[in-house]
């Protein structure tokens, strides 16, 4: 026979198990992660859902670094080739603490550009994890314009 005290403990354990089983919405799960570069510096990877939310109250420069052109996310501010980012610093905010969000098709080129900017002293660099592929997989549109 189960005592009242044992029943109370069982109920508490059951509540803990149920609480830990509650699903985290996809847009919150892994929304950002810090990517170490060197000398204690880093940039932030952001998932598509989080970037979509950030675009609603946009306070950053959005840069497509993919070459050749394969599309763009609406509200893109600049198009700078990933391998020419250092030669185009004049097209980025003068303040190195201003938020700059980079993306490309898959995130390979934008990761390279993010590392370059961090090494150059930029302190608020963000990268769209998975690039436009992840953006589209999340159900968001990629525009294709003639460039």
C-alpha cells in the first residue's frame, strides 16, 4: 500500500518529468550560439526564426556575402563578396560595435566573412546559420532579382 507521503513524492517526480518534457518552440531552440574565433573574440550564429523576428525591429546592417548572386533576403542592405569584405569596410558601419548580420547561400562564405570581421576588431557580428537554405527551409522567402 502506498502511503500519503510516498504518493506526494511520486507526484512531485511526475511533475518534474512532465515539466522537462515540454517542447521548446523551434524558434527558441538554439536561436543563437556563440562561435569562438581567436584571442577570446567571437561572433554569433543566429537561426532563421530568430533573424525573422529581428527583422521586425531591424537595428542592424544585413549583408549578403554570397558570390555569385543566388538570391537575397528582403531588407538586405548591402551586397559584398565574402572574399572582399576587408576591402569594403567603408560600406559597413564606421562603429565596430554596430551589429552586422551576414548571410550567404549555406553559411560557408558568411562564416569566413564573419571571422574576418571579428579579426579586424568588429565586436557585434552575427551570421545566419545555414544561410538562405535554412531560411527557405524555415518557410521564409528568398527573392531573386536580376543583379
